[in-house]
């Protein structure tokens, strides 16, 4: 007979990890189930935390006992305040973390957290008793039972990854998507929408002309996001600031009618800003591109500000129009993932669904994005 848990959390991204930790701290026995235990809290795109709105959210999560801010401080490669004010309300601090280390530290914490049990499997359906959820069905391990279920499926519900003409089923580039859970939600009467997010390419840092980019140094010794963290003692790395001009914009327009074009591209001319990290010109002669590290010893760097899912040849052509990146080599091209989300009007303020008691939704599965 399967063990009954107090709470089951489906998905181990940021939202799922925080949900599991919060429940465990309240003394609940939690089953955290995910498609791949080696992808817990993985950072699939930029490893930047904070910024306007994001920093405030991290402080609020930290005040409630969350773990994201602590892990970000532990693995920080770069940290910078946006102003000299000591007031949290006047700042939009940012941090770039070590991608691999962030994942490993979060996984280790969950593995050693009392009341949290980890399981690798695919959730295919929900078990209901009248209008109350009592469990989940999985692909390989059978049924599990709990009084409450939190779905934090991220970008994996019927996920489709695209890059240029290439299109394949994946919740993230190279990872399997979850299709059956979407079908189950539709059968239960939930209204689903489709959302699309994009990632920028990663390039070889050895191919950057450092003489043509501006160095943005980390604020060494600056306190991080968590009130529980000490100032990071590890050597901090630099980010680099550069610009993309109208030639890059012309190339983006040239490729906008490809099967998968740059997100928000049709809005880049004029005063309306592009959305979701696309090429941003906003009526100015150029747009800012930030080159971010991804690890202490990694050669790859992330080209923040050029999120796109064109063919790799088109991406390379655009990247090489950026000042200082004229000889850049792409190691991982940008891509887009399109996925199902639950229209959030179907949720109570507690994030419990209005039609099924004990069923909660959190994170990108209800349309949020970013950390």
C-alpha cells in the first residue's frame, strides 16, 4: 500500500522547491516529485536574480523563511546594488549565480531536509474524491496519496521547444515534456492558455574583444538578498556591457518571418518597448547587451538582452553585429519554449483552485516568469 503524504508537490523548479520547504517547515510530510532529479532548481536561461521587482520578491520570500535568496547568496558570482541607498525600497539589487552550484546546493538541501521525500517520475493524472484531490497518478510508480497537491510544472506542460525551423516536444531544451497532465487538467474543466519564453545564446568568452566592451565590476563585500547570509567571501567576477546597433535590428527584421522569430520583435520600432528580453531599441540608436558569467571556471557566458529562437546561423549573424562580439562563437544557441499554463482567474488568492479543493498551482504554470 502506498504511503499517504500530507502534501505532494509536482515539479522541482523555484516554485516547487519553495512550496516543499514551506510545507516541511510546518511539520508536513511532503513528496516532491519531478521529471528529473538532476534538474532540481536548474537555471535554464539567465542565472541573474533580482532587479526591479525581482529583488523585492526575493526579500519577501526570505522574510517568510524561503530558501531562494540564501542559495543565491551562497552561489553568487556577481552582486551589484542599483543605488547607494541603504533602503531596500530604493534598490533593485542584482546577482548572477553559478548555475551548476546553485542547482547542486538546492538539491543537497532538499535531500537533507526533514519531512521532504524526493521522487523522480512523471505525473499523468489526479485522483479525486468528489471535488477534493486525494492523490496523483504517475507514469512508472503507480498512485500516491495526499490531502493536498501543489502543481508547479514550470514550462513542461505540453512543452514545445523551437529554434529556427526545428521544432520538437520538450519542456526545456533537451528535456522531456509532460503531456498527459495537461490533458487531465482539460478533462477536469480547467481553461489553459499557451505562453512562450525565450533564452539568449551562450558564447565562448575567449572570442570577446574585451577592449571594446565596458567592464561592470561586482560590489565586493556587499550583503546579499538574505538577512541570514553573510557577505559572500568568494572572488566575484565581472559582467560586460556593450551595445547592439541598428544593423543588428535590421538583421532581426530580416529574420522575423522565420518559423520562430524574436519575441516581441514587431514592437521594437517606435516608442513601445519589446517584451520578454527581446532586442530592445525603444527609439534609441542602440540597445544594451549584458554579458554574464555562468560559473567560476566556465568558458561560456550568457548574452543577456538578445533572447531569440531563430536559426543558429541567423543568431550568429546578429550576435556578431554587437560591439565587441564581431568574432564571437556561439556555444549554445538561443531557443524558445512554448507551454500550457492554467489561466490564473481560476484560482483563489491562496492559489488553491476554485473548483477542486486541495489542489494548488504555483510558478510558471500560472503564467508567472523569472526569479
